[in-house]
C-alpha cells in the first residue's frame, strides 16, 4: 500500500509558469488576496449536520473589514462565473467563510447564497502552489473535465468541483443503490489511467468526487480529481495509481466481481486513445505548458530518480531514465500514449492490487 510520509513543500509560481498563465488568461487582477483573508478576528469550529467536526473553522471579521471582504468575494465569484458582471449577481451574498489548516494550501472556502431561491455554491481562495497549478492545468487539458481557476500573484481562486465525495459515495451509495457495478469499475479503470499518465498523485477516496449521471436506461458515473497537491512530487509509482490505495478497495472489489482482464485492458486502451486525442486537440497550448514544466523544480532529486526507474520498469522503456525533472517525466509519459504496453497492470481484474 502506498504511503505519503511527509508533507509536500509548496513551490512558488515560476516566471515561466506565470508567462503561460498570462498568455492563457488564467492570471487576472482580483480585488482581494489570500493574505487579506487571513486578517480574521476570531473563528469557531464547523460541524456538519450530524454534529461531526469537519476540521474546518468558520472565520469572523471585524465589522470595519467585513463589507470590503464580502463585496470583493462577490466580485471574484462574478469573475469565475460571468466574466465579472457584478450587476447580474446583486441578489447574491456571502453566507460563510471557512478556513482549513490541515490541507497543504490552507484554503478558505467561501459559501455564496442566492437570496431569490436560497441555493448556494462554493469557491476556494488558496495559496498559490506551482505543482498544484500544473496539475489543474493538465487535468483541464487532458481529462474530460474542465477546471476553472484564477491566479493573481500568490493567490489562487478555484471554482468548486461538484460531485459526491469519494468517501461518501463508497459509504452510502455503493451498498444501497441499484446500479450496474461494471459502470463504476469501468470509470475507475479510466480514472486510474488518467492519474498515471498525468502523474496525478494521492487519488484516495478523499481526493476525488463521483458524478452520477442518469440516462434513459441506466446510471453512468465519472470520477473527478479534486486535490492536486501531490501532483508530480512523490517517488513511489504507486502513489500515481489509485488502484493501490486501500481506501478505494470497495470500488476495486466491484472490479473483482464484474470485470475480466480482457475488459480492463480494453478500457485502459480506450482511455489512452482519448488522452492521445486530447493531446492533439490541445496543440500548442499543451506544448507551451510542458515546455515550461520541463524546467521546473517540482520535487526532490531522489524522488525523480525513483519515479523514473518505476516508470521505465512499468512501460519497459528506458526513455524515462533520460528525464532530469518531473516535467520531463510527464512529457515522456504523454509520448508513451502511442505505445500501449500489453502487460499485467495488477489492476481491477486481479487480486494483486492491495
């Protein structure tokens, strides 16, 4: 079972990544920074509707600061949703601002409520971490999911990714709902493949959500990464393969019961083909991202050496051994999309997973 022993350091945004963010419109002016939100006067623990501690704290601001902070956050939400048209959001208000100390980027979670219908939404204000931004941008370009975020200086604002949290899906949905288990197992195989190719680490059930999509004759599913903090850092290959996390075993067990090795290889091949199509569609934008990423310091040398050895062994290709940075490992991983290795992957169809 893979294990992350140490907290990953935060990497400041480099000049090359900043240039990419400016060229793609990700870097924009915003009316308030992460550091300004830190000036809260007090906080109280936040409990869920069952009285369980969520490990978030609701923060409170002095009356003299509150109006500025709330107005600024509404302006940011308008930038995320309607290109900054604040007038169309006059009926929205900031209901709550929560702060999390245990996550790598110590995020603020902002709850926005609509006065007209009481519906609510969230967005996040975080400290900028270069590896996280690279992870989000690769997910945006190479997965079926789009990631909406804004960067300004050392602040990142991220749109909320909707879905059932993986842990809640496993605990409440899997045992109680009528569904085709093969559809869940199939999506997990594809999610596992995307995570490996993009070197998206730590995809245990707390770090992804599940979208449940009703169709006229069945339920369909999609797994979406929500935590990009461990992108391209760890040296253990298994960190980048969700199949190895014991927290995901209930989904993996569906594969034991419903999926043959032939089907697993089919779905791996399907996802790698889709990834290859997305690489071609992303074109010059992806080339620019990878070119910037090749030069970055995103991990320790010992992690790079360990991971490149693991990838070379997995793919049976020594080209990985030429990589000197995590960015070069990602570039080589994308090149391998054209070379589909027929091998035992120890995936859903075998009991060598955990």
